């Protein structure tokens, strides 16, 4: 059993979501070693008692369970598979849990390489944004060996409330693609509904009171539409990362010979926003497509 007495946890990637997630583990009493490319992003954790490591290699040398929450599949590949990465320097019997949204094929590759070293690799992407991370209420989608999942489940419960084992390596990432596909088209609908309300001369806040609890209700409608109306476009989840996710999903769909017109449209709209310099805004900034 992975207890605070016998476990040192590593956390790589202390950005918008990672910082909150790491803090939950620290508050649970675990010794925590953190690494982020920008050390300043880890300052709050370091002031709260976390230890700093200056590379993934150093994290792997100290920790027996390591969480990663980085940006892109290229970052995941570097952190896990490079000569200075986690698999090369990880301890046999340790657990590597990637919570980044990444390519399913990369998750399988990491699993295979880790297994050769006697290391357990799990893909466990999340949904719930900055609010879910901060409140410890993320939805966590898990792929990998079921025994490894059961071993780390108590740790995942500090981070999320909806934790589902989806199956073999890569299954967590495939499930996250389903999540992103559903969100992509929904975000278009949320924005169009708000813009329609405004053009019809309605009070959009009153409209939300009616439609968030009906058949149109969704997480995005309840949590992101109010941010749109308040002009709050700070990232709970970056547009640039959502574009990355949609690209992965489109590539996977093409591989399965599946047409995804809703997803393709959403990506084209977000691409236009990114070209206008909005890539570091939150996904709710899609609202600006109609306002510009």
C-alpha cells in the first residue's frame, strides 16, 4: 500500500492544473518532489514543503510514484523516453502516471518501454479544468494494467471524484479523445446560444438560469458561459492545448476511417483564434469569434 510513510511522490508539470493537483498530494501528507521547466511555477509548492528537483532524472531517482502533467506529446516523450527521462532512470517497481492529454499510441509505447524496466506505466488523462483540479473533483480516465491502477487508486482519489478504469494501455487517452470530441461541438453551441440571446435582446444571465438545468445543460454551459459574460478569458484550459487535443483526435479518427465534421469545424474556429493571438486564452474565448 502506498502510504505517506513508504512513498515519495514526484510531480512534473506545475502549471494551471498541475500545481493544484500536486498540492492535494502534499496536503495528504506525502513527501513531494517537483520539477517544472519554469521553477517559478512551483514556488508556492516549495514554500509549502515540496522539494525541488532540477530534471526529470532527479525526480526519478528520488520518487517511487511520479505524476506528469505537461503540455504536448513531444513533452511527454521527452520526459519519459529521453536519455535523461523517467524510464531510463526510474526505480523497478515504481509507478509512472501520465495525466497529460496525449496520443494513445505514445501511451502504449511508454507502457511497453516501462515494462521492460519493471516499471508500471499508466495513462490517466483528466477532465474538469482548473476548477476540478483546485477542488479535487477531476474526472480521471485510466489505461494500463488493472493491478497497477488498483495500487495507485488511493492517490488518484485525492485528485478526482470520478475515476474509471477504461482498459489496456492507451485506453485512458482514447477515452479523453471522446471527452474532447464531445466538448468541441458543445462549445460551439454554448457560444452560439449566448450570442443569440444577446442579439435577441435577452438578458444572457437570465437565459442561463433557464437552460443550464434543462436538456441543454452541460459543464461548459454552467461553468464557462458565465466567464464569457464576465469577460473572463483566463485559462482554465488553454486554447493551444485544446487545439493539440483536437488534432490528436482527428488523427485517431482518420486512422479508424471515421468522419468527424463537428470536431473539424471546432478546430478550424479555434485555429482562427490562435492565429489572432488568442492561443494562451481559455477555451471560453471561442466567444470572441462572434464578437470580433
